């Protein structure tokens, strides 16, 4: 695998992570979220043996929200909201590293996710409240036990609604999935600094495809 392909895969993983946390921010601040974006992220939790990185998310166009946010993060056009998103993303990368040191917890997550397709079939959609609640429960019983926990900030009225809490926890779990993918492709934190230009070039190329 050549270096360009490796960078391409890492950018897809980071764009997926950015899409997860961007959707978290949207729910926290507005109580709304794009259902297609949400479905893409949730579906990634059920893809364990994809032939390539892109296939985890179906196709590049389904990550356009995350790709756009990733471009913003690497450029000088950051808005105040982008800083919040970056903080969530860094927190998830940190939690994923801790999670990797807890094999029993990883096994539990895998076993729980293996049961989700049956629920999807029963309730008719991966974005049904019942299925999302199951994803949220998996997150709460595993990743949320690690420290430091991700603190989500937004409108208290939206954050007190059970459905929104479940959607946020489910999306944080999809962020962990993306962080795992990033690590599997050799991603490391220092690359944000030393390879930012390469990452931005690859992210810009992906952006033109969406």
C-alpha cells in the first residue's frame, strides 16, 4: 500500500470522526440532526469486514459533512463551533486509546453489536429510537466508564431530552469506531502537526468528490 493510499484512508477515518462529533454538536445545540448522516454513522458500527476503508461508510459522498468539517479544521477558516467539535474529536481519540487497553470491554462491545442487526430487522430501521437506545446503552455501559468522559455542551433543554441523550451517546460510539479505524491505518496524534499539509491535500481532494 503506497503512502498516498494510506493518507487517503486516514483522512476518511478522520472525516468520519468529524462527522460523528459534528452531529453530536448539532443535536446538543439544535435538537436536530440529518437522518442520512446519522444512518451512515450508525451503519458503520455493523461493518466489521469491509474490503477497504471507504466501504465502512458506503461511499465518500455519505461523509460530506465530516469531510467539510475536517477541511475547516485543517484550514485557517475555523469558526468558534469548530473548536468545540475539535475538542470532542480529540477526546474520542484519547478514549479510544484507553479502550484499546481493555480487551474485555472491547469483546463486550463486539458481542453487543453482533445482536443489533436483529433489532434493526424487528424495528425496521437502524435510526429507530429503540435501536438508537440500544447503541446508547452499549456506549454507556462501556466507553462512558473510561475517563475523562466526553462532556457535551449545548442547550440544556435539548440535552435533557432522553431521545437526544441516546442519539448523542450512539454517535459518540460511532466516533470511537472511526478512531479505531484511524489507529488501524497507522494514525497518530503527531500527524496532525507533521503531516497536516498532506492531510489537507487529501481532504481537499475528497471534498471535490462530494
